[in-house]
């Protein structure tokens, strides 16, 4: 890279390392080669390439060797090793301090005048970073990087592709029905569509409540609506203190089985052509026992790991819970140190931590569980060994920190969270009316 004329800053950007780290490695190269300038490093590379590319020739009896290589008999081996390290971003990352995770906005901008229930509406098609949203509650990303958003306050489903946000469903004048073009659907007839999900074939699904009936619909690649299943009565509101919470969550297996969290019904349902109870409706907490006998309180976010174990954001209980796919038993993963909410436990066992209304959950390929600690205005993670730690957010509500380390950023009631196949984490920063991202958080799924 030095021989190509790249500056240390450009090398650092290309390898996802700090400029200081690039400076250090270049200094190490100069020491190994016994040279003082970048030009001498370049000359060494040019000479080496010339030797490798030249056809074999008879060697003279005596070969003139530069004096600086004679002074350093191991320079060739050391320089080759360091150059190989610099050429491999992966190897270099293993030898250096990891770069701090940064957060950035990918969709949404401040409204000039907030509208009830928050945020505003401006247009069906907008540049993503100028887009106006109203309480985005859920986000999902397909294998091609297309982002889908439940813009719940505006009664619309949005799609972001190529830096542009467009309405996919809602905002029209017609009643929702099978086979109707999504843009024709009236926002009020779409209902309270607060959750989106994509399956392994990039099919988009949404969970909505219309006239207090919980329903799942899909939207095909042409933008047409298809009814999947109705799940019975489920109120949008529960009293006056939770009128805007998402109505539930969705998770889909590779085989197309749907898991649906019914917040108002305090249960999780399974749909594989037939609807059955999967967790909840019990009279006790239920840890260690059958998930169907356990008690849930406002379950919202759902996520599946590689073995199809189901993770539940048990929002009202201030816990993250897990249903074992093979055994059907339920256990607490995080939270549970007390009956009430709190913000404690980082660095210790996750089950001894206090959480505050966790709403969204995702699972990384290595089994790390990520969730929005919504009431604490931040994100936390549970490592495979059961330790909980801060992931993003300072704990102060507000909007700040784009381009800075994620742990120093400010969020405002983040709800949905989604980990895409490339390891990027997307966050519905609900009360900030934005979707934000922590790029390259985990390895590809």
C-alpha cells in the first residue's frame, strides 16, 4: 500500500484501523528494512517485484547487494512478514486493539414541527437522510441490504434502497384486502402496523392490529398485500400508560414457521399452517419449566438463534428470556434481579442485572444476545458466557453521537433492533424518529 502511494490515513481507512496504528506499522517496516523514508520502502517493493517478474538469468559470480541489506541480514524476512500483515486487514485486526464501535444515522431527520404521536410526515419518497418518520418501532433488512421500517405513527411501511426512502404500504384511500396494491391501502385500514420481518427468501411480513384483531400480512416483490393469518382479539392499548408500545413481534425460521408475540395477550404463538400456543398464558414465572406454562408480561421483540431457540423481550417483566427449541423449556437470559426496573449489572452475570422495559432483541452468530434497554435509552448485550455489558448509549435520553463511539451516543426510547447478514446492527431510535446503525458489529451470519 505504501508502494501504491497511499498515505497512512488512507491505509488506516482501507484496513479499518486507526491512523496511529498504521503509523506504528510503517515505522516497524522501516526499522526492519533499515531505511528512513517511504521512498526507500517503495524502492524495496519495486526491486522485489522486479526480481519476481524477471525471467531466470544466469547469475554472475559476484552479485552487488545494497549496503543497507548487508547491515540487516534478516530484513528481507521481517519486511515480508510485516507487509503480509499490512496486506491482510483480518490478520492486522487480530494483532491490534479493536476500533471503537461507532453509531450513525441511516434514515431520518429532525422534524421542523413535531406532530402527535411524535415525529411528522412529509412525503412518500424522500432521500433517506432527509426523511421524516413518526415513531419508527421496528426495522428489518433483507439479504440485499434493503431496509424496511414500520413507520407506525404515520401508518406506513417504508422501504429504503439506494439512499432513498419510499412508502411501500399505507397512505392510500382503499380498505386493506387480499391482493391490493400496498400504496393504495389507507393508513387507518392498515391498522397499527408496528412490526416488520423478512424471511430467508427476502419475503417481507408485517404484524398489525386492525379493530383490535392481531393479523400477519405479507407484501410481495410487486408491492401487493397478502393475508397470512388472523390471531384473534388483541388490544392496541393497555390502559393509559402504554398507548404507543408495539403490539408484538415476529420471528421466522428458515423453514417459514412464524413466531408471533402478542403483547396484549401476554403470549407467543407459533404458526406453521396451524396456530398454537408456544409460550405464555401461565400463572407463574416458569423458569426451568414448560414455556407454555410460563407467565409473560407484554412480550414484544422476538429473535431466533442458529438452533432456532427463541429469544423473547419480556418487556413488562424487564427480562430477556429464551425458549429451548428441543425441550420447550423457558429460562431467563438477562434481568430478573428484582421485580422492578433498573439500570445495573454491567460487567457481571446478566441474570443479576436490572433492565428497564426491553423491547427489541437480536442474536449474533456466536450466540451474543443484543437488546434495546428501552427505558434506559441504550443497548446492552449478553455474551455467550452470560456476562452483560453496555453496547451503545450513555443512558441519557436525547440525540447525539453520530460518528462517535456508540457507548457515548444518546438515544431516546430505542425499540426495534435487527442484525443483518453482514453483521451490521440496525436500531429503531423511536423517539428520535430515526433509524441508526452500528456497522460491522459482528461477523457475517
